[in-house]
C-alpha cells in the first residue's frame, strides 16, 4: 500500500511538473487575423490595408499589430480562401474588446474592365471597428476571421463614381 501511494504521488508530481512547463507564465498569448469575402458583382474590389489594432476592455488605448499591409482584391478571398493580415503575434493576455482595421487611400473597384477609385468616408479612414469581446488567457493561440463584404460595401453614386462604405463583420474566433 505504501509503495502504491508513493508511485501515485510521483506520477502526480510528474504530471504537475509537465503541465506547468507547458503553460506560458509570461502573461502573453498569440493572436492572428485573417480576412475573407463573399461573392460580389464586380470584376475586382481592391482595398488597401495599412494597419490592424486591438483594444482591451481595461481602457489602455489601441495596440498596433504588425500587419501585412498591401492592396487586397476582396473577390480573390472567396470559397474558404483567406488573406493573413496579422501572422501569429505575441500580445498581452486580457479581455480584447475591439479590433480596428485601418484602410489606406488606394481603394478601387473594377466594373466591366474599367477601374474606378473608391472614395472612403472620413470616419472609415480612422479605422473600421469590429467588436471582438474575447478573453485571451496566457498561452492561448487565437485566430480572428473577419468577413469584408465587398458586394454590400460598394455604393454607386452616379457619374461613374463609387464610394466604399465598408461592411465588415467578425466571422469567427478560434482558440488553438
């Protein structure tokens, strides 16, 4: 009986040691962002992504994330095709309230093989806010998937001018 208790104690101690070694005690987590789109009635819808930020519920302001900046044709991001905007990146663990996608000025729509600039309203230049409301614990790996709906984001204004009024929603939050 004493030998069985000793073996049980050693197994318990070994399990606890292995568990504690696997946890990230630094208070950091890993965060990535991907973008997708639904079909639209255009030849292409090109948006310039210049930044991605997150905001914690404790107030501390916006935290910039290293973003794969560039011009993305949203219509290429269909049928489970995604663009990685933020590779897995170390962030402080905590309650993430919102994410902000910041667009540049190089946005175009192509209709019947003709390219038109997409005017961006001033409030959209400060970033497209997306509610995330997710608690990220130390050691978590989180992937955010956002859907930038190209078809509902383009407004034809007449005289061959178009405006980008982005319709973006949180599609999925996956923990690994």
